[in-house]
């Protein structure tokens, strides 16, 4: 499973990569400069931390078939990742 997470702090990105290693391939956009151009690639899910991105960035990705808006921080993202893992295990 490949997941792109937008708007996460880089320190948290490293923690998530370590915690979900071997379970999920995680990709991150952590710096505002990287948001200006849309990232190409086939992602199963895209999680967007709405506190840390602007409407332009959200507009670029919201048409993805599995775009998920996260209104919280670290814990909310972790809960979403665990739910996605659980769903994948059931299918």
C-alpha cells in the first residue's frame, strides 16, 4: 500500500516511516515549497493535514479516488493509517 501524506512535519515523517516500515510505503510532502507542483505517482490513499496546507494544495489532490482530509495532527494521522491497515487486512 502506497500512501502520500501532505502537510506533516518532517520529524513526524521520520517517526511514521520507522513505525510503519514493511507495512506501508509512505511518501511525504513536508515543506511548503514542495506543494507548488503536484506529485505524480500511483498512490492508494492521500492524507492531507488540513491545518498545515492551503486551499490550492488541497485542490490539487482532492480529486484522487481516496483523498482523506485529516483535521488533527500526529494522533489523527496515526489513527487513519491504522484504520487503512485494518481495512486492507480485511479485504
